[in-house]
C-alpha cells in the first residue's frame, strides 16, 4: 500500500516534466531494445551458420580431393592425385565405426537437350548420396543400387536442370546428352529444389545443388573414366582423379571424433602432395558454437554500453531534479519524512523511469524480426545495388529472439535505474532540512 | 496542567566560517497545553534557532527540550523525523505545500510518513479541509489557490496529526491585511477549541493576539509576559476595523 502510493507519487512527480521524463526513458528504451536486437541478430546469424553445418550431417565425415599446388605437380604429363577407389574400399571395410561410405565423383560439363544447353555439375554417386545431402525426389526415383551395378545410363536431374532443359516437357524418359563425351543418359527422376550450402571453412566450398545431374558412379567410371581433359584457352589440360569425395557416415555422433582421427592417420600417405582434406562437420559445429558465444558476448557488451549511457542519463536528470526539488525535500523532512523515505521516493522515481524504458524497450525488441524484414525490403527497393553488394549473411539474416534476453534486459534496466538513482537519492536524503526549507 | 513543551536552559552554538556563534545562550520557558504563545525578537536574537529546536529540525548543543515526556536533545535523526510527523504541526510563512499534490493529499503528508493511508484518515483530511473552508477545493493544486487559501491548507495539514502544538513561523508574513485577519481569527478559534499554538512573529499586531508574549534578545530570554484578555480583544477588533475600512 505504501509502495503503491510511493509509485503513484513518483509517476505524478515525473509527469510534472513530461518531456524530460520521456527523454530519460528513451535512453533506457534504446539500451534495452538494442540488447534484444543485437542478441537476436547475432543469434540469427549463428543459427543460420549452425543449420548449414548441421545440414551436412553431424554424424558424417567428408574426405575431399584437393588439387595440389602446381609446383608439386609434374610439369610434363598428368599427375594423378586425390582419393582412389582402393582407399574407398579400405575405409569402408576396415573402420568398424563407419556405418556407410559413399564415393563421389564430380565433373563440370555442359548438358544438352535438343537445342537447349546448361552448364552444370555431373555427379557420379551411389543411392545413399540422396539421403546424406538431404535431397528430395519430386518425380521418378533416385539412382538405385541395381542401376549402379548394371552401369545403366540413367540420370536424375536437379530442379533447375529440369526447368531449363525441359521447360515444356516432362523430362522423365527423355535423354540428356553430354556433347563433350558424345554420350547421353535417360532421365529417371527429378529432384525438388534444395538450398545451396555455404562454404564452411577448410576445403569445403559452397555447393550449389541446383544445376546437378546425378548418374551412377560406376557408369561414370566406365563411360568417362578417370582422365578429364578440359579445353582452356586453346590448350588441353588434363587431370587424373578417381574420386572427388568420400562421405562417411559414423554409427553414432559420439564416435565421430575418434573416427576422424583414425581417418586422418589413414590419409597420411597424402601428406606429401597435400591433395586430400578431411572435413568434420561436428568439429565445425562446435567451432560455430564457440564463435556464437564470443559473438554474443561482444554484442552484449555493445548493448551494455548503450544501457550504461542510458543510466548516466537517468543519474544526470535525477541530480538536476534533486536540486530543483530541494524545497520539497525540506518540506517532506519537516513533516516527518525520514532519510529512508526520501531515498525511497527518489529511487522509486528512477525505477519507474527505467522500468517504463525497459518494458517499452522489450516491446520494441519483440518487433525485431518484422522491422528487419521491412528495413531489408526498403533497402532492396530503393538501393538494389547496395543490397546486392552486401554479404550474404547480412542480406539473409533472420533475427531470432533469444528468450533469455528479455528477462536479462528487464533486470539490467531495473538495476541501472537503481544503481544510477542511488547517488542522487542519497544526496537528497543527506540534505539538512533547515537549509532545504530555506532554498528558493 | 500538562505541558505541551518544556524548554530548560537551552543552548545552541554553531560554527560559521570558523567562528562560533552562540545563537541561544540558555533559554527556559514552559508551554502548557492550550496556550497561545507569540515568540518575538529582532533578527539575530535567536528566534529562528529556537523555532528550529521547537520544530525538532535541529538538536540543541546543551540543555533540555521536552515534547511531552520525550527529550528531543537525545534523539537520533530518524526519531526526530518520527516526532515531527506525530507531534508537531508546522505552518510556514511561504505555505510550503507540495506542488504536485492536491489539497487533500497535501493535508495527508504527515500521516503518509506514519504509514496511515486508510479511508478513515482520508476522510479526516477532507473534514479538516472543510473546517478551514476549502471543502469545495479538495482536488485543487496549490497553484490554483490564493495565498490565503494555501495557508489554510497548511493550517489544516498542521492539525492532521493531533500535534502537541502548532508551530507557526510568520504565518501572515506573505498575506495582505484582510487575509491576515482571517488566518489570525482561525488561530483564535483553534486555540479556543483547546489547541496549543506557538507563533513566531516580528509584528506587534500579530503578537498581541496571543495569550502570552515571549521576547528574545541576543540569545537570551528578555521577557515573558501574559497578554490581558482586554488587549487581545482590542487587537482583534482593530484588525477587523482595518479590514472593513476602505483603503
């Protein structure tokens, strides 16, 4: 009851100077809103990164062939490099923690159907590839084991390939040709669209799955072979490579790290040429989590500074108020207010200011996502070039409000009100009532 | 007869710019309940210092000051605040109302610091406002009232805690003669009803209305004389005449 009255009185006193109170509240408002916004944005960015890594599969290990630096290659002739089929067999059969293994071969080629052309990636793989890269069949079916063993000339098209080469026809049953090899493949399936994966450290580049054609790896080996001749600037350059990638799936996530170290030592024969790299998404995921934590601490620090500034604003205005209301303090003391009563009165006023700032700040914080979307659309509309030049993380960030940030922001705002209100309040209480009464 | 307040050899010294000022050098007098005392004296006589002591705003250097049975000289700051809210009714020259509060809320302030906030207390404040003739201005703020009205709010406020005495410091100093007469008539009436009033003034006309005049000079008691009933009546009539005569 007493508190209620004190709060009511505080609001009344603040209402005497609405503009001043509003501006003071604004300081806290901005501080609290920025705590929530910055945390939400950093969470959004790191969540996107984590999702991308997680989409590689936390229980997988990827071993990729890397083109060695040119000084290590034989200048005459063609040096074979990268992973071999023998290594694939060995990995698959000798490491007990490996559940399954997929050999992958990738070649950039031009695809053709009638008069339509499209540059894309010809991927030789096994049926498990679909599951491990989260591909979804739209029509028909993905490559089967039987097709692989029979070395069938069947292929599966990614969504964009199907759209470009077959704008008006059903691709199933049609033959897509690869002019470079005078070869053609019968379409048995079309996939749904899949988002591109971003480059995530190490040797794992960004993968755009939209212009892929998938064929059985044994078919690719038989019909195209290991030697790839590419015409570049009038010269033919060649490389010999058996497998571009081996993706291993480990039995359980707990065994990933152990398996990864076994594989790294198994790959030591490649250390001289540096033509193989091991990518462990789980490790990347853990790194990303650490980065997220650092990022959040940093963002939180920035927001804390703005709250500090808001707090100083409160202190500044309260010191002015205390001086201005010296007479009132004198009257209250004469009429029986104890020092504690005066401290409480001014503390309640600062707390009211900071709590109002806190609540409105939280409300503004909750509008973070629509506000960012709106902002993005505005920039997109008025400055499309600027937008295009921004990095992808910035363009695509979806703020995710961290639930803990709301009570934290509120608590901090209240704390700021009390901490920065304490000094002016104590100063008010320490006044000599006789002198305060004489104050004009 | 019980004493509202008792001053025994009261001394107060304070240091001002390195020099010790002996504001009160041993003053003694009693104020029985129901008395109406005017304290007079030129500036520098220790009048204000005595007022601060009586109002429990300051502590004496030596001597005793009793309000009822409590020795103010030995109280802590919080105890002084407590006794101010329960036992003393202040009326100031410049009214000293709180600007952001209404008439009723201003009257209620001393009760507020006793933690008394019930509807009964609120009704008491409304009754007091009516008693001083402001029953129709309960929700007005001080800035919406005239000087005389503000002083009447202050008088109502001084009575809200049933104090040992009303301590009035030049209560008519800021008022014109008509309002002065009004306020002094109100004091007369309150005193007749049994309330103790201690009034500090430098105006003879005002002092003559009291039952007793205490004069201070150089920190000492100069005189303490009773005012005859006749003199009081004359003073009251003179004030009325002055008001009714067109200027």
